[in-house]
C-alpha cells in the first residue's frame, strides 16, 4: 500500500443470501482526498461504508483502512476515523456542548477544542441548547462536529447533506473541504451529482453494487463528451445549440467580431447525464 | 482485553444523566418509594408490617426497576440511533456494558437502602452484609435480564412490551406466596421469592444464610449471564 493511501479496496463483494449488494469493487483513497461514491438509493453505498468501518463483514475480496484489514478492525481504529451516517443520533436531552463533551472524553480530546469546533460549525452560540431543540440543519452540523472532534485521518460521510437547506449544505461543504485541505481523507456517499461535482477529487459511479465509471468529475464528464456542442445566446435574444464543426467555428468567430454574441457555453454532459448514459437509470 | 477507566467513567456519567432525564426508567424506583409510603399510610399496621412493606418495595425496585433499568436505556439508545455512534467511537462492548450497568446498580442499591427507614424497619434489625449482598445480586440479575430484553428490542415500547409479563410475574407473585403453599415452594427457587423470604425471615430474627438461598442466587446469576452472553454473541448489542 502506498504511504499516502489510507483506504484500499480490492475485488470487494457482498451478498445477502441470494441478493448481490456489491460486485467486485476496487478503488483506493489517498490522504487529503475527497472520494465520492455517487449512486442512486440502494446502489450499495451504505453497505460499502459499513464494511469499511468494520460494522459488516464482506462476502469476498479485501479492504483495508489505515493499513488495517477490515476483518481485523476493532474499537481502537475509531480513534482515527469519523463516521456520519444519515441516521446518526444525538442525545436529545443533553445540551449541544454536553453531546460533544462525552465524545471528547471517550476519544481523549482536550475539552478546550469543543468550543473551537462548535465555532467552526456555527453552533457556539447554541452550545447550551438541548440537542432535541435543534433544527435539522443544526443537528447535522453537530453530528459532523462530533465526527471530526478527534481530527480523524479518515472521515466517512454517508449522505451528509441529504434533505438539508442550501445554506446548511454550503456550510457543511466548506467544512469538508477544510478537512480535506488539512489532510483528512473523506469518503463521501451521495446521490447529489452537484455535490459530487463540486466537492470530490475522485469519483466512482456505483450502480447495482458495481462501479461503472471512475475518475475525477471533470475526466468523467469529458470522457463522455462525445458530441461536442455549444450553447450561444445572441444579442437578438436568439438561443442556439451548435455542434462542433468548421461552420460553427466560423459562425462563432463572426458573432464575436460583430459583437453579436452575449453568452457561450460548452455542453459537456453532467454527471447525471453520464450516469444515465452508462446505466440507463437516473440518480434518484 | 484492555479496559479504559476513562471510557467507562464517560459512559457512566452519560448513563446517569440519561436516567435522570428519562422518567420511564426512573418510574420503578420512584414507584417503590411511593407505594411503600402509600401502603404504610393506607393499611393497618398489623397487615402492612415493616417486613411486608420492605419486601414489596424491594420487589418493585429490585425486580421491576432492575429489569427496566437494564432494558430501557439499551433500547432507548437503539431507538435514538446513538448506540451505533457510541460503538463506533472507540468504546468496546465490555466498557459500554460496565459503564451502563454501574449507574443502574448504584441507583437500585441506594433505593434499597432508603426503603428500610421508609418501610419503618429499624435500621438495627438489618443484617447489613447479607442485606446488601442479596439485594445487590438480585438487582444485578434483574439488570442482566433487562439487558437480554434490550438486545431483542429496538425501541422502549418494544422493551416495555417484552418486559411486562416477566416484571409482573416476578414482582407480584412473591406478594401472594404467603397465601398458597405451592406458589411459595415454587417461588423459593426463584430469586424474587428468595429475596422476599429473606426479608420476611430476617425481620423475625430467624434468618441464617443458607446453602439453598445462596445456590438459588448463584444459579440464577449464572443462568442469566449465560443467556445474556448467548443473546449478545448471536445479535451483538445493536444488531440490524
């Protein structure tokens, strides 16, 4: 395993009785990288996280996290990894601060860092509020704060912004990128292609338990940009979509010279379009 | 196996706070004191003797309370999706179980002591080492039974439904055992019946620690621990 590689997965598979959940997954994640697992509900994203965090046994293949085989994971590894799942709970009757204080003690984190992390997720002014009184967005920020309290080397995020308002999504995205910049490897599952496009350094598109495409978001989009087209808006409010050709080049040149061109955009496919093209199904 | 005192004490503190903010867990200890006080006031002293009242209070607190304090907190953790969070925060199952059992046991033992003056039993009449030993071991057995129920419950309501028949059987039957010889014989082989016998006899100063009572306690403790270990090994604490 490369020194920088923190998660390594080779030919991983999982089946529940007759149902195949994961088929021959292989990928690796480096330090300071956001790796996105993009796929619709039921594609196997959560199952992958459960296997990588030692909460579920795989049926075949190998995987290791921080040089520890997932088959040998014990509670000690959780001092180096953070996990946010879509159903991570909070102690509703305890205050925001107390919720973090318990985990600070469990994870041997200096209490002075609690206020720092609360400030970072924008909950410092609510630290004495009962967790049960928080809005959905605030709860999710608290859950994220708890997951990164011990500055984990690897952070698993299972649909961390699902169902949240745009401003909370932006706040969470900011924190995730900051953590990435500090060297944390982030394993992010999502079915939100905009989120994947914006955040991820590497992506794997997952469908029916199988990786159907990998690469950076840009690589994936450009690899599938087979029919190059451009969308233009002219001064007379005419909107045109033009295919790549010598004629199109001449037209665009002419409009630019005559100052007729208002906007021009390339029409490479979105990740959602790529997913649809590769799998024949939408990212729902 | 390395156990961390820091982690156990963090779980202990968490559980103490959770218990005092969850009335459904504290209802049995509060009820045991309330019922003893009520019966003392409402019933003639010839019937509601100190031994009778203490036996009833212990039944509520040690048996019903113990089972509830084992099953409810565990099922609450599952219901609120916090158990999985704890178990993926570097806490081992053994640390979690020790840190969770200790507060339940501590509260039960304190109430068992408080019940003595409330029931009107002279403190000098109590053979303290035996009283503390018997009440603590019976409380521990109840808590372990509660944990087994907690393992098979995903919500407090489910834990309540599963606990109710066992709690009623173990809490109420000892109160009626003096009216029926067969019930008395059967109950003497159960830990609630043995506890009730001990209280009644120790108040009349004719109780001596004996092989049968100790055996009943030890066998119940071993069997309940065995069932707990089996249930845990099959399902874990938070199996899906």
